């Protein structure tokens, strides 16, 4: 799955920017990744629930909300209630991530848990049993256009093994520095869903960039199957 990150899109034309990458299944964006930042959990400020609500009304592509905010226990469910398909919170910010996952699911969304590059998975394996997606950050969260950190692929490989052996049921997502030079290594490590911001919206033809990234994934991992 390819999830263009709207952080690198034109914020004055979000509906048009969503349209640009919308296409048939297996061709256009599978999810639209929307980065919510509060200038506290990360040193950047983007958009919040009202903008996400407007975007939900303007596109048919499932919305993947990545909440880089403090106190997600309080705020995340609103995004699920609004109709976001997947709502991801940071394990470093959540107070009760198990209860939060249950609340997100009860509100109709998939529950996602994200780990910053320096956050290990081992202390959170039990928590992950309650989640539908794991978002592995491959840059420090906060800004688009940073360089991919290949060392996080050890976490991807570890969680891939746990999923393939039935110890976890999760979709593995990666976010940060994914482009034509890095996506194949991430695919080989076992990523299911690739977030790409500057590599899509920084391209002359974003729809073509999505197709090209997908081609690279299929070449790198021809026998893997996943479902949205
Ligand atoms: C960064 C955000 C990413 C960002 C990725 O904190 O979570 O989703 O848009 O941008 P690129 O793909 O340019 O690294
Ligand atoms: Zn993100």
C-alpha cells in the first residue's frame, strides 16, 4: 500500500491534492496520510480535526491520521468519530494505549501505534496485540523531507517475523524518507504500507510517483500479500 503524506501537499488546495493521487485500486493512493502536529509533542504545527473533517468530506480515499500530539488519550477518538480509517497515536505520548486502542476501534477506526526511531518495540509488544497497525518512524517526527534512517529496519524485520509467525496481527507501516532510493529496502524488510510525502508531492507528477513507488515495492517483494 502507498500512502502519500499530505504534509508535502499544498495546504490551500487539499481536496485537489487528494484528487491528484486518487485512482483505481492498485493504481492510486491506498490511503491518504495526514500528519497532525501540535507544536508540543513535535516542534511543528500543522492542522487539526476541522481540516481533517473537511478533507474526509472531499475525498473517497481512506484517511490515515498520524497524530503527533500530546494527550492522544483525550484527542484521538475525535478523528475516529469523524470517519478516519486509521488513527495512529504515539506510544511515547499515550497514557493508556490499550484503552485508547479500544476506544478508537469502538469509534469505527483502525487503531495505529507509532514508535519514534529511538523507541524500542520490546516493552510494547503486549500493547501491540490491541492495535491494527504499527507505524515505524524512519525519521524523527516533525518535518517532511528528512533522510531515511535505515537502522529502523531492524524493528520492521522483527515485527514482520512476529506477524508471519502469528504472534501479532498488524499492518506494518513506515514513515519518513521513503523515496525511490529507500523503498525497496523497506519492502524487503517487510513493510506493508509506505508513507511518502516529498517523494510524491514534491514530484512533477504525483500520480506517476505513486505508480513508480508501487512498482518498486512489487519488484522488491513479489510474493508478499497484504490487505487494506
Ligand atoms: C514526519 C511525518 C511524515 C512526513 C514524511 O514527521 O510524519 O508523514 O510527511 O515526509 P517525507 O516522506 O518527505 O519524509
Ligand atoms: Zn506521518
